[in-house]
């Protein structure tokens, strides 16, 4: 199927042709006709499936066809709610490209930047608003925006908005909208709170489910390094000396961790920048632009900050820290291997993250191949002590721990001061975490995918780039 067969108006087809988009993705193929027919939509799709175009293309068409009915000042006729600033800006850029021949205006309303330009743009009139909940609530309370004429509402990445604590703000915003409207709802996962929200908002929706969250793209080559926590930075620095890794998105668990990893890479002469919630909006956008244009080779990000990062031909995703939610792993690695390209996902797993790895493998239904014979194999197979001041954190240097005695300050109260020759029998048992056994031993995987000199992935001749 082509976009011509989806009955899109000539203005949109012309814009898509300029972007070299000819073939819709499965979610676009299934969603666009339903939205054009005025139906509510429930889209279950993970990152990289093309859902932005799945809702923005039909919205642009519906608003363009009904533009003559509006008259007078432009009013906000479509509201798109997203969890992060980066995602809102990315959607606005895509809508700019798709609507360039329609005369529609769109505006991104996000925090972290001055509110004044947004107020001025609203005063001049706009057709589509793409917003994060917090800043939109501010503008509503200050009476800078009127949502009484919204015809189409989009909730994008609703599960992430739940994770970030935005659901109450979302409900407050929805209460300001007309009851009679079309609602498009997208979520990669469907926890109970999101399922309840779906029931309350959607009327007889068309359900489109693409790529179940438990599956990962077959084009993505996955691997895991079993490595001690203190050696992760060294391993990352060494891997990125390979110039065939043209671009890499590195995920850390914390903001401070992102900053620390980026500093470590720059010291190793690998250009890197960190992006997270403590950075200013201008700083985050500059880092993202540098990553997109190749000035920065590595972007280090937390999960929340990475939402909305959409980079063509991203060659590698690296999990510096494994996520404790297995679905998050699927979302992370889905940022590579897009638009018909192959991709590589590399994960680092320390001893305490082994349960996370097992949960990920259970979700995706297969083992993640392990790399062995690397320079930093896992030696420590006990849980690290919290911030030891005496250098006595991990103990065994690769030895099995069953049979070791617990430290004095970790014994139960009744056995802290027994006589040496009369130690109770319980003391001879290994600690609970030792009884769980040593960590998995590393084994091998294949190496990285070779890249062309330009660092770009190779498209097959039959495959076309696809809108997001």
C-alpha cells in the first residue's frame, strides 16, 4: 500500500513526497482511515512504529477540509498532549513538515523556556497545540488559552504520563474540553490506571495494536556484557573507540549517572553530551541538535529525558544500566533499527542487575547473547555494600561465597558478641544474598555491525524511509 491509497489530500501527499515517504507503516495504514472516518482510536504501539504520522496526517487533513467553517480568528482545534518537552518539539517539527502546503499553524507549549513567546503565538491564533501538561495548566489558569473549540484530542504515550505523575493534570485539562470531540489515545503498555482512563474517554474506539511490547525488532542485534559496576565506564570507553559505532544513545538510571558517564567519555576523547530533567530546555535542545547533526557522537540520557528523541539511522543503543522494568528495555532498544535499517543494542549487566536481565529475557521470549573474553569480566558476585568507608564493599574477587561468615555488624542482635568457640549454628550460614548463588558466567556474542565510512546504515533498495 502507498499513501496515495489512503485517500490523503494532495497537499499532504506533496509534503510526504518531499520527505521521500511513499509507504505507510502498519500503524499508519490501519489508523489513518479510522481517524479520517471520525472514529475514536486506541493505538497500542511502541516507539519507532510511526505513530506520530498515524495521528498527525489525518488531523492535518480533517482540519484543512474544515478550515472554511471556522471563520474569523484561528482557534485551537486540535490538542496533542505528550509527557516530555523533547517529544512535543519533535511532534511539532513533524507536523510542520507534513502541513507545509496546507496553511495550518501549530505551536508547541512546553516548560523550561520563556512563556512570553507562547502567549504571543496563542494571541495570534494557532490550529494545533502540542503541549506538556504542566505548562498547559499554567496557561489555562492564566486564561491565555481557550480549549472550548478543540475537535480532536490526542494523548500520546499515556503510560509514560502516568509514570511521570501527570495523569491528574491530564484529567484537569480534559475537563476543559468539549464533550463532543474525537479522541486518539496511544500507549505502549496498558496498566490498570490507563485502561480505566481509556474506558472513560473513548467511545466505541477502533483498536490498533502493532508490535506487542514483548517482542523486539528482529533487525536489532542484542548482546549483554557481564561486568562489575566499577568497570562499566572503562568498558564503555573501550567499545566506543570503535569508529564503526557511528552514533550511540546511552541510557543511565540517574541524572547524576548521565553526567558522570558523559564526562568519562569526553575524557576518553569520545564526544558526548548528557540530557536529563535537570538541564535547561535550551541545553537539552542543543544537545539533541548536536547529536542529530553528528557534532556529538554519543548522547547519554535518562529514560524520561529520552522520550521523543527521534534520530534517523541511530546505529547503537547502549544500556549502561539495565532498567528494572523489562518493557522499558524494549522501548530503549526500539530507538535503533528503524526505517528498515539494522541496529545494535548492547547492555551492561552488573551482579545486582542479573534479576533485571532475567525479567527482560522472560518478556522478550529469548536469551540475550552474552559477550565473553572481554577485558572486564564480572568477578564480584555478591551485592555491593552501600558506600563503604573502609574499602570493604565487595568481598570475594570471583570466589564462591557459600561458607563465608557474615561481617560482625551484620549478625542478628543475639549473636553479635558470642564467644569464638561457641558461635551459634546460624552464623555459619551464608548471607541471604550469598545463598542465591554466584552470578551468571559470561559467554560470547558476535561483534558490532560493520558500518560504512560515512557511519550511515544501508537501506535496502526496496525499502523507503517512513514518517514517524
